[in-house]
C-alpha cells in the first residue's frame, strides 16, 4: 500500500471522492425530472469549451464551465417557452457541442487526440490547482443541492403544486440545470465528459431500488457515488486499467446488485404481518359507514365497503 503515499494518488482519490459525492446529489433531481440523458448532452457541450480552450491556449476548465452553463440555460429556456422539447434540445447539445469541440481542437492542431484526456478522464494528472477548483465547485454543488432539497424536490415532482406554494419555479429550474452543467465540468478529469452521466444517474437509480423515500435515496446515492470512484480508481491501479472506465463499471455493478436486493426486500414486505381482523370480520357481517349527518337525523349511508364475511 505504499502507493497511497504518492502525491498524485492522493490528489486523484480526493478528486474522485469529491466528484463521486456531488454528482449523484444533483443527479437526483435530474432523474426526478426524467432528464437522465441531460448529463450526456451537457458533456458534449463542454467538449466545445475544451476545444475553444485548446484553440486559444488557455485553461480548459473555465471555458468548459462557461460554455456548458450557457448551453444549459439555452436548453432550459427553449423548454420553458415550449419551442423545443427536451429530446430535441438534447440532440442539439449532443451533435452541435461535439462537432464544435472537435473542429476547434483541429484548428488548434491537436485533433481528437487532444480531447481524449477530457473525454475519458485522466485522474492521475490532476494537479493541486485542479483539486482546489474541483473541491470548491463540489462544495458549492453540495451546499445548494442539499440545502434547498425540499424546494428542488417539490419542483421536480410537481411544478404546478410548487407554483401553488409560491415557489419561484422558473428560477429553480434554471438553478438545477446550471448545477448540472457545473457538475459535468468538474467531473471531466475523473471519468471524462462522455462518461460523467453515469455518476449522475446510476447511483441514484441503484439507491432508489433499495431505499424508500427521497432523503434516504439521496443519502444512498451519495454513498454509492463515494464508493464507486474510490473503488474504481484503486482497482484500476492494481489491474493497470483506465480509471474512468473502471469507475463507471463499478457504479454499474452497484446498480446490478441492487436488483436482487430490491426483489428480496419487496418479497419480505409482501410476506410481512397483515392487519388484524376487524370486529366486522369476527361477527361475520359487513361494516356499515356512519350516518351522513347524525345531527340532522339523516339516513345512514349504504355500506362503504363489504368486508369479507365469515361462514353463515
């Protein structure tokens, strides 16, 4: 275990843990809105930002964050105005962002090869500056996504009900997609822009399989998101494999394992103790509903429901 004393390994583990916890946190709301492929679309937009950075000779992360956030705002605006459905918007993100990124990388003289470390991740090359940036952005994501969880969940579950509560639905919708864009760009050095959606969606799906309720599911998704990158990176070191791909495969393994666990929990729930028999069951007669209005002497209702009767 001497490799754990190496500085680049420590930086990689910290970055993987930060991204692993923050990605499913915002991914919970993305899944609730049935936009599970949004991370993929934003990842392709971020490729355009990386290509622009390569062409101008500047740092990729600020450009990727800016372009990705701008693309997320445009798509959400089109969705809210009804000028484009979610699927059409995602298609524009996929192909337009990818084509623009490759084109600008080619103009910079690097081609698609210059984008590979951002497309599939490069944990071992995370610098101290990268770590501080990833840590700061991940902290912002966690504070907002967890601190505003009641409001964000209400909007994702039922926008009409959220409006009746007086919540600024439009503002929160923009906030969700902006946080998703920031999450995508912070993860491009860990699993890569093409695989980041796996960390946003799969831990959430696995947690929802076995944990009932929003808060339990959110906590479970964050736990799986923490374990998958750490386990995937350590496995990649021992097996000499690509860290980003191994992280995604470990995450999928958690999801596959959640299926039989969910089936077992469901079976145990169905086989649990049933409600005790009512007095009507024991007497062998149907239960009658109370009077409609005893104070006015109204007639009794018809039987609300006929409970199972005993042998006559």
